[in-house]
């Protein structure tokens, strides 16, 4: 029997009677630590550091009877540089692939300027393949998908409300300083380029052409954008997203167990 201990928000995946305590676990030796963790319902994408008997290990390290396994989530402000991080390197430019249940979240991320792929017709195997090839972080409500062995970067979305989802992703992936709102098309994910009024004049309503002089066009689908009343509404939405994420981080604090 090995002993597991999950820390901080990883306890949310456990039944109440197992949270914040040592868990005795029977295993067939040698058992990869990844398997031991995921049999308790915790996707490996939510784990950042694993210690076996105080020694930092990777996901494939074997666990033997008598071992003490400590499992930690993502660290946002703690110095863990001496420890083995499970991802060989972070994705320096955050890019995402949202699964079929997260269309609104995908639009919110695009609104904030993040390259976010969303397709509701691909199966799990193809989604994982594409995300790996394009170096994208998978966003999914499906724990089983994130437990697939070939998933390296992922984020489990447990929230139902899209605003709570985007707050979680901003905080979890440390996106606040990387936001560039209004630089991507929320419909197709293409980049927006500034264009002259003359270039898009044939696509504008007379009132729009009379009232506005600055326009942007999507490089992908050619949709035209301008700073109308919808822009003011979206500005307020962006501010609310970032404020909520900052407040959420302050309220949660550090050092939870």
C-alpha cells in the first residue's frame, strides 16, 4: 500500500471524506504515479509537481508499497525552481483549443486577443492530435479527455458559467498581462487588420459610414469591425473579466492545503 496526499484545489476532485488527508492506496507494483493519481479522478494536466518520499519525479515514475506520494497543483507565485515541473517547458505564447462544450469561452478568449481554436465536430483523438501539433492548451470539461496519455498541456473547466470559466482560465494560465483585446475575430479566430473606410465602404450601412472613420477587417473571414455601441459594451465585458480574475486570485490566496 502507498500513501497519497493531494494539496490545494486538487482536493476538489476527491470525495469529501478523502480531502486534505493521507489516502492509503493498494496498488500492483510497480505502478506509474500517473495511473495512481488519475484513479482518484485527478487529471494529470491539473498537476504540476509530484514528490515520492520527498523526491521530485515525473508522471511515469514507479510507485511501490510504502511510498509517500505528494501531489501539488499549478503554482502561481511560489518558487518551485528546484523541483521537477511535469511540463518540459511552458507554452510561451498561450494558444488554446476549446472542446465542443466551450464555445462561449472560446469567444471570450478571442475577445481578449488569444489564439483559440474551436470546432464542435472533431472527436477526442483528433482534438488531442491537433492540439499537440499546434502546441495548444486543451480546454475541456471532460476529465477523461485530459487524462489521455498524449495530452501535455490542458486545463479542466469545472465551472458552468462562461464568465466564471474565463476568470478561471485567466488566473490559471496567468493571462492578465498577455491580453491584447480586440485583435482577433470572435467568430473565426482570425487576426484583425486596420483598413481604410474606402476599402470596406461597399460593406457599410450609410449611417455607419457617416459616423465612423476607423475600421478593422478579419484576415480570415473578412468580417468588418468598428467602435460602435457594441464596442463600448465589449470594453465593459473585458474590464469585468480582468477585474474578476484579479479579485478571484486575491480571494483565493496562496498556500491552501
